[in-house]
């Protein structure tokens, strides 16, 4: 979990302990945090996929370059 999301979750827990949030707000925050975590995991997966595809492209161009030099 990112630092920003962790910080927000800590603030949420603090407000929850103080009793500043009603049940509807608590449910909404729980859904929002779950969605944020899901999106963060999806973002990480996409970043890995992009890195893998870009490394394959560079490897292909290296192979082509070597073939042209021969």
C-alpha cells in the first residue's frame, strides 16, 4: 500500500475511533479504500506488463541491429 493511502487510512481510523463518522460514512470509506487498493494493484500489474513489453522491444531491436552489422 502506498504511503498516501496508508496515511489516509490512519486518519480514517482516527476519526472512526473518535466517533466522528456515522455508519453510512464508515461503509462508504470502506468501499473507497477497497477500490483504491484494487486500483493500486491493477496499476502495479500494468506497470510490470509495460516494462516487460518494452524490454522485449529493445531486445528485438538489438537482435536486428546485430544482424544488420553481420
